[in-house]
């Protein structure tokens, strides 16, 4: 893949929060010819997901946040979920975005699963705990989502911060941010596939 286009999906309810600051630090290292699209789920909220799995009236969204996010997701070679750690997983806004993937899988003419296969999913998250293991549920959510769609998974860049700007004091996270998107992302696998 020669041309890369990154979609940064910001899942915080707070603008310019620690997760976004860390994501921007990592994004600043991308080459200048790599497209970057930033979409805040707080500024572009999705409606609650309605599971129409067994109904036949799936239609492609044509306006508003659902259309914006679907089109941006399909256009990206790399999707970055930037969600703070909320109750040990992704934020509610982020979970709603991922829930909408279920509907997009069944939207005629989109071919969502085949389109995303081989592309790369990344995560960025700030947590207010000094034990990174507490973010395992968030990492598992993103890894398994990527595995289901046969995407690559670049892992999750974790930083520590609670008060606004705290993550900029996390020198280890800032060091990892410098090379985070430069690493080779392997094909995502479920734990039972890797065993």
C-alpha cells in the first residue's frame, strides 16, 4: 500500500484531553504526504445503534454524522481509535461508533468487511492508573474488532494522565509516540487463533 490515509476517531467527551494530546504527538511523526482526518465523536455524535440485523431495510446513511463517519472509515487505510480508558474499556461514544460497524456490515453496496480487510486499526488511550494491565479490556476490544474484520492491528499507545495536560509529562509515552505509527502492524488474531 503506497498511499496512506489516517482517520483519527476521537472518543473523548473532553476536547483537547490527554488521549487527543497523545494521539497528536504520534500523528506529528507521520510523513507530510500522509493524509490525516480528525473526527470528534463529541462534535459529531452518532445516534444510538439500532440492531436491524434480521430486518431487510438497511440503507446507506446519506447525511449527518453517520454518513460522515462511514465515508471517512471506508476511505482510511489506517483507523486510529483515540479513546480514554473509561471503566476499563473504550468510551461510550467510541463503543457506539464500533456498534455502527455492525450495521455497516449489512449495508447494501458498502462491502464493509471486505473493504476494511487488510487495513490497519490502531489505538491511543490515556489512563489514570500506573498499571497498564488495567487497559487490557480496551486493547482486547480493538484487537478483536480488527481480527473479526481481518484487519491489521498496530496495538495501543498508552499514556498516563488524569488532569488536562498530564500526559505531556509522561516521557515514556511521548517517546513511544515518536515511533508508534512507524511499526509494522501484524494481522490481528483472536486469542484462540494465536494459541
